[in-house]
């Protein structure tokens, strides 16, 4: 058979010199752009606009409700039965319920003394308080230090026990579950949980336990986190802005309207009977706290959020630790949504509108759509429309909607309003990792159950700063020991290059002046790409 001529397969216009590769690529681009690229990109714009509208309506709804809550809703002490537990000379401590305090730990060299000391300092009768230090540490030296600290407090009359396991099965959920199996726990009615870097005030139990004692339908009382190192660096300020909205708006609204919100995993106190009824702690996702909260809510239990009950805690101050934390916080909810959505739909114990709130608002919009629209729309689709001018993005979707969402997000931290613009750029960068983690969770891919404990530095940074002032020989904290090559993040650097090229093209050929935003976003991706987002303020 005669050899088929390539001219039969390739249009005559493509028969150019082999040296003119650029010209060939340009002609291929023009050939496929109109029938393929333009429709796909236009469809992507419509999808992103729909997601942006969903997020916009969610933020507006939350904003309206939080204003109504602040102006007209009664405070939790008025909405529920609340009577402080009084000391009684005749009854002694018998009118106080027995409370278990659990402190899960893993190689917490810098903070173990702080958390144990705060728990032992709780204002509660010593014979009605049991403290468990659940140590999963793999470093023998740290295990010894933690055990000795527990023994030191035990010698002062504190009922504190040091618990270890043979393995780390189930990670934090496994440790908490194992702690509840101890024989002495059967006398406890409630369990307060504090991560190793959390420092409750002495009156924490006196302000939270009465809600559980006087309201048998309440399963959880959640306190707000207050960050002791928020001013340490720019990275911690950005985190404070994001988390303050979560506490100030999302949890407040959930508590006031549906008596439901996601347990934050720490700084909360549970009714042990509610934990048992919901099936106990499960380690099927990396958000065992949210898992337990959803299962308990589906059985009719109510939650109370106390915004004025604050517990000091620490924010990750290295970008590496923050990335691992955000992967867990983004992947876990998506994976839990995959596993529980049908169970929520079939549940008959909760009202229809609460199901809508949990599925649509709590999971779909906040845990999935919020990450995806931020990344795809503002970091992929809009830059690509610069290369394809036939596709137009309406100004209300590119500018007005994100501006309103940003303003509504900023209400939680008014003191950082001057950092709002950089916070937007930083959140766009982090949306890359959150979107990636969300897909991993939804598809239950390889890293779906990856658990990396967030590194805590405690007072190491403060001590190092004081040491430098006094010129002493105290070692600097570990966070400054990363090599430059260990700081490099190739994914961010790749997107920095992509956005820079799009910005240059828009500067030369564009008509919307997107290059200003693109160059600023390029800088943000580049800074995080070389690992210097945590520059000290």
C-alpha cells in the first residue's frame, strides 16, 4: 500500500518550515481556540460565577444573622437554664459533678508544662476533678519529662494520671477513645478537652459546666480560642484574621440558630453520655472532632458556643506547620462530607431546615465551594481569560462580589484592617493547598488520612527575643533553623511564574488592567514559594 501523504492529514496552511515551530504552535492555537478553548473557558467562568454567588449569599446571610444575634438575641445564659454551682459548706463538694480533663500530647517539648499547669489550676474541687495526660510521644526524653511533670502535680494532691499507649492507632481520636475506657472514668459525667498548647483560665469549668448540668439536651459547650502569639509574625496575623471570622460569625450563628456547629477539637466540654450515644470517637477522617459533632447533632443533641469564654492557644508560626494543618483542616471535612451526606439526608431526628443548613451551608459552601472558587476563579480562570480575550468576566463577578465577601470576612478582626489587602493575596495562595486537599478528601486519595501534628513553639520565640536583647546564650527556637532548600515550595513558585506571564501579557496586550492584581499575586506566591511568609512584623 502506498504511503499516505501527510498532506492528507494536515491542512495545507500548516505546511511551513520545520524551523518555524513558534508559528506552527500559533496556528494550532488559533485553530482550536474558537471551537474548543473559548467554550470551555466560558463554561468555567459561568461555573465560577455560580460558586461565587453561592459564597456571596452565604456571607451576606451570615452577616445579617450575626447582626440580629448581637442586637436582639438573648445571650446563652438567658436562652438556656444557667445557675452557677455554689460552694456549700454542709454538702461539701458533692453538689459538683465529677469532670474529666483530657490533654492529648505528641512530642510537646515546648508546651507540656503550660497545658498541664493550666489544667491543674482549674477552680474545681480536687476530689471532683480527674486529669488525664494522654501522651503518644515517640521521643523517650519528652515522655520522661511529661511523666515527671505529672508526678510533680500529683505530689501536690492533684488527681492527675499519665497515660501512654503501645501504638498511635487512630492518632488523637484513638488516644481520647482509649482514655475514656479507663475504669475510673465511669464516675465522670463530663469531659473537657484541651490540646497541649491550650491554657484554660481557672474559672473555665465554673462557667461552662452549669450549661450541661441544667440543660439535659446540651451535649457540648465550646469556648473561643484566643491566640497568645497573634502578633509574632505576619503569618500568625493572617491566621488570626481567618479564624476570628470563624469564631465571631460562623460559630455564633450556628449556635444561635440551629444549636449546631463543628466542635473545634479543643477548648470544649462534652457530656460523656452524648459521646457514647453518638458512637464514641472515630478515626475514619482527620477531623474526628467534626465527625463526633455531626453524629451527635443527628441524634438531637444541642451545642452552645460561648464567645466570651476564651482559652489561650498558639498559632503555627512556620509556614511548613501551617500548610500541614491546613491540609488536615481542608481534607478532613471534605472526606467526612463524602462519608456522611447520605446519612444526614436519611436522618429522621432532625428538622428539614437543619439538614439543609448542615449539608449546604456548613459542608458544601464553607468546606468545599469556598476553597474551590477562590483558587479556580481568581488564580486560574481570570488569568486565562487574559490569554483568551473572547471570554469576558463581568466586573460584578471579578471585583464587586469578592470585595463584599472580603469586607464581611474582616469584621472578626478590625485591628488588622490595614492588612486586609495582603490577607486577600495570602488567602488566594492558601486556596491552592486547600483546594488540593479538598479533592483528596472527596476522592479519598492517598493523603486523605495523613496526620501531621502541628508544631508548637510555646514561649521559645519570646525567650529567643529576650535572649537577643540581653545577649545571653539561650538557643533560638527551631523555626529559624530551616535551610533555604527546605523552605522552597515548587507548587507556589510554578503558579508565581504562570501569573507573572499572564500579567506581562495583560500589560502589553490586555484591556482590563488585571496586571496590577496579577503582579501582586505573583509576589505573594513567590514569597510563599521561597518560604518567607512568616517574616517577623
